[in-house]
C-alpha cells in the first residue's frame, strides 16, 4: 500500500472494522482518500468496509456502519494483528496509552512510540488524527507532495507530520509548566516507573537539592514529588489492569509497588476502588498472589 502508485486505478483499500472501533481514526484514514480523488479530478482510491461476520459494526461512539487489501491497523487495531501473528518479525506502533500493555502482552514484538510505522507490507498507526498524517504521507509518496498538500489544506491541517513526530504533546504543554529542571525530573519519573528513583536521585539528576525539589513541586504542581510519582505509577497501573490479563501482583510490581496490599491501598485511596473492583471482579477479603502468599487486598 505504501509503495509506488498502483498500476491500476483506483487503488482498492479495505477497512476491517472491529466492534467499538475509533471513529476519529477511521474517518481520518478515509477522508484523505476521498479528498485526494476530488483534488485530482479522478478516482485514485476506492475503499470497502469489512467485518468479521459481514454484519454492521458499532463504533465506540455508538454510530453503526454497514460493512460489506492490504494488512494494516489504526489505533488499537495493532492488538488484533499481533494476536493473529501478523506482526511477528515486524516493527509496529500503537496509541501511547496502550504501549505499556502491548509490551506486556507481546514482549517479542518491536513496538515504537512513532506516529505511524511502515515495515515492509505492515503498516500501523497510533490512532486519532495520526491516521490523517499516515494517509497524507501515502498520497504524497504515490501521487506527489502537491496533491497531499492540497488535501491537507482542505482539512485546515497546518502541517503534514511524518512518522517521527511525537504522539503526545510536549511535556511543558501537557503540564502547563516550563521550568526546565522540573521538566527534567518528571521525565526521569516517567522513564522509571517500574523501579522508582528515590528523591535524592531525582534531585541530583536535575542539579537540585532535595529541598529545592520539594519546593518546585509544591509551587508548580501543588503536591510533593513523592505524591506526583505515585500518581504516575497508579495511572500506569490502571491502564495495565484494564488492558491486560496481568495479575494484581504483577501489575503492582510492574509499577514499582513492593506488595499487592500496599498497591491496593494506594489504588483505593486514589481511584476510590480496589484493583479487583476496577476489573469488575468481586471483592475478596484475601487473595493468593505472588506464589501463593496470602495478601489482603
């Protein structure tokens, strides 16, 4: 699909819709094809919709599409390809929120945080409007930059991003904070969730004293460094609980907690429910975890 333009036009593309698919990722992939046809004055692309059983499929927003190629995936569709063994030996990407869970489920597959990936005849996209940029890159490759720019301008899309652009907003924009040493500390925290760094290590890496570190977090984020770090780890844990089949103790260890009981207490204090309740499981007074050791959760 991402090679030279097809010798036979229109180039046919199939979209396999999975229940609760992301509508924005889907439309961001289809609409550039429609506008490319319009801007070129001829049909360069055609598309068809498929489902596993040929029946209509509902998107995550409740809108139902009627269903009636090349292998590819948008957003969390990378999970579908991975489970089918179609990403073995290939590089792929997925939405930033799903990277940790994907890595746990498929440790042998190389997953990146790129906006989109094209590895031979496998293409994957991180989702959302990144699908628009992926298709614009394909149009530019097959039919020229001028046509891709014309399509981009129809969307009022200021710049065609390439695959190396970041999925997430820059950290200063996400936090609304631009203090360079504070940003450096938070980057260190985000990179070390499984084996948390202590306060002294974080301060030293940013050229701060521990007292200065505490003051920065209180001033700009209204919480202590320790509390902010725990919240980062708990948010990661929630994603793993909802997206993987990892046991509670495995999730706890993957997020830097030394026991299921400590993890459960922190989780309940922050989210108002235990990890088991998060998964919709009945609450138990005790759970056998970590090699059969009974731990209260």
